[in-house]
C-alpha cells in the first residue's frame, strides 16, 4: 500500500450557512435561557430550520411551526392520559403509550396536508415528554416547550434573512 490509497481532500472552508447556523443556535440558546426555557429545543429547531437559502429556511420554518403545534397538542393529550390513568413516569408503559402516540401525530400532519411537518411534530412531542418533570402546571410545561422550539424556528428565519446570502450557493 502506498500513501495515495489513504489520501483525501479536506475542505476547511467555513461557509455562510455554517456561520448563520452557529449564530442562530447561540441566539436561540441565549433567548431561551433569558425566558427560563430549555435551550435544547430551541437549538435543535434552529439547526433544522436554517437551510441553504432564505426561501428554504422560511419553508422549513413553516413546516416546523405546524409540527411544533401538533407535537405540543399531542404532548398535552398524553399528559392528560397518564394523569387520568395514573401511569407512572418513565416506565415501559409510559414509553409504549408515548411511542404509539406517534401514529396519530403523523396521521394528523398528513390529514392537515402538512406531511413534511410529521417528523417535527414527532420530535417536539418526544423531546417534550422525555424531558417532562411532574408538575401541577403540566400544560404550562408543554406550552413552554412549544415556545422554546418556536424561539429556535424564528431565530433561524430572522438570521437567514438578515445576514448575507451565500454567494456561492447554486440553486
């Protein structure tokens, strides 16, 4: 074997999308911390939403907003059900019911003619329910997780609209 067999070209260029993503993630975390939220939701939303073009970012943001509301709605339903039927948190039954709930989450996104929102809806629901801490204010907890996610969505859209376009991006 010679050294050519293991050679590869490393591109060390940092493009505008990477820079915008870093800024959107940082600002999302900063805002979420200011409002006492969970920065993970905002950071994930910012990463997912920030796309190569402004148009694609806005489109992904719209999908994410729809998915966030669907996921939040089903999170609230789930918390109502586990409270009503006295299901213990983070048991196999909890995880089974939560996993099964992905079916109506996806079905709802498809029924609303927003199939691209199905994965976002599922992610929001899972992150919300896997980070849930028992509280009397369970619906407020869900609402705040929805807000955390929306911070990331809108931050990424604003950053991508305000900062310069990637001049090398090919459509």
